[in-house]
């Protein structure tokens, strides 16, 4: 599938750079820690859809083999908690669509043993791409859950976009669809290797 947005393509250049470092650091066996239920209360249909669609990616090596690439280092929260490390599937970016069984990003928590633990997903669509595909306007939603609009400039260097997190593999005290999860941490994010000055 061809990526239609030049702004998304420009965003992917740094992704490839980050991917070189992060993929080699994380290509170890996934953590054996069991996933917590999505919440203490009954899960929503969207959480269940995401769990079914992404269960194979609990092993990060499966995601890497299928073309998922790291897009961010571990993203920590402004007050507490984190989002984690986002891995994106480039073929899903730039199409102006959202589909419950096809998230644009998988979210992993770095573990102390170097492994990565799948904690959730993020649905992402660029505002410009959405508007081209949906002349009627309106805020995009995923199975009835409205997305959040993130304006540019933003910490990710992206044009304005809509997003929705779904914490399908780690309980979030703030709710299944909150941006930040206080049970996810970036404490075990490996530091990039610095080359020695010559």
C-alpha cells in the first residue's frame, strides 16, 4: 500500500533511524509476565476486538517479522505513568481510515530483562488524511469511541492528528482509553549507545 501523505513520509525518516537502534535492543524474547485484564470491570467490545487482533504481537519478534518498526522511544507521562514504546506498521499510516482490528501502533513497555511487553495499541489518523477521505467532516471514532485531536506542533513532530489509545493488555486505573497509564513505566528503557569521541 502506498503512503499518500508526504508529511507522514517525512515523519517515517526519523522512524527508520530510531528503528535501527531500538529493534536491535528489543529483538529478544518477549517477557513472560502475564498480561493483566484490561480493567477491573467488564471490558468493552473494542478492548476485546483489539485483544483478538493483536494477541500474536505479545511476542515482539512476530511484530518485527511482519514489518512493525519502532516510531518512538518510551514515551513517559507529564505527571505519572507512560505510554510506552510505539511500533507502527507504515502501510497503515496515511490512508485516512481507522479500523478496530487494525491499529496503526502497538505499544510495548520495556522490561528490566531487555524484553518488551505488549500493553496496548494506538489508533492514529492524520487530520489532513481524514479530511480528504471524509468530506462530511466530524471527529473520527473507533467502534463508537471518539478519538482525541493532537494539534501541531507537538512532541512527536507530526502534523495534527487524531488518536485513541486502547489498553488491551495492561489494566489502566485511568480507564481503558486514557492516554497515560500509571501502571506502565519507562524506567527500563535502554539508553542509546554513544560512540566514543575521536
